[in-house]
C-alpha cells in the first residue's frame, strides 16, 4: 500500500513542475472544447437516447421523493451534463495515453530511475491495441451500468468503470519502453489488486471538482511511478 501512496505523492509533486503545466492542461482543454461543440449540436438527441436507456420515470419519482424537485424538473439536462463531462474526461485520458505518455515516462525515468535500462519490449501496435480495447470495455461497463447510476449500489458503477480504465489504459505505456516482452507479461499478471487499488484512488479524483482537471496527467504520472518501481524491483530480485 505504501507503494501506491508513494506513487501518488510523487506524481502530485511532479504536477508543479513547469514542464507539466502544458502536458496536463492541453489534453483537458482540447477534450472539453470538443465535447462542448458536440453538446451544442446533439443535446436534444442525446436526451432522447438517454431516456430510452434509463428508467426516467423511476428516477423522476426518486428525485421527487428525495425533495430534489429542482433536479427532478431538469433531469434530462443533469444526465446530459454528466455524460458530456464523463466523455470529456475520458477523451482527455485517451489523449494523455496516446500523445503525452512518452514525455511523462521520460520525465519520471530520467529523474527517478536513470539506471533503469530500456529494453523496448512494447510496440506501437501493442499500445494502440491496449488503448482501444480498454476504451471499448470501459464504455461497455459504462453503458451497461448507466441505469443503475441513480440507485444505491449503482453509485459505485462510475468509479468501477474509471478504475478499470485507469489501470488498463496506463499500465502498458508506463513500462513498454523499459520492460522486455517477458517482463511485460509478468508485470501484467502480478500485483493486480495493487494496480486496481491505484485505479480506484486515481478514479476518485475524476469525481472531485477542480481536481478532475488535473486527473488525467496525475493518473498517468502515478502509474508511471508505480510500474517503473515494480520493474526495478523485479530486476533487482532476479539479479
């Protein structure tokens, strides 16, 4: 558990580096602008689509019984905002994984693991396959659990989806340059509870206002720290 909090604390410190300012700001700004434009044109159709999936009448009754009449009266707008914010954050995570990850890996490796040899076990094809499969499964989880979001246990569904996406999206690229093929397989199949725990911890940040603006880069940095530390430990134990 100390490794998880150590990775998060180092990642948090790294965010204040001047070079990080651009790396964490532009993916979120681009994704937010993109989905804002999409929302302007597809707000009404999105409402109709959502209400075919979610039992709107049940939600309306639940909100009214909870005395949240104002929210109940604008249920469709609330759902639209939640969906568009989730899409914007997810898009930012994907941009971070596909575009800025190499810079983040180099930043962490040079400062914390300068002696860790790069074995280049990963490939661009492997990275793309990992990203798109993670996104596909994430949206399956997201859509299947969408009707449960406003019911008791369903409140954990978005967090579960975020945790899955974080631990799957950033694992491969965090060590693909440094690990060889055998090490990639071994690290992928070990310490999964720890990796999921880090996914949950970073997933929580995505639901905290203001902090969620930094969440994609902070998540990426935390996984780079976490996975490079695991790789270094693996090599030390086998030497």
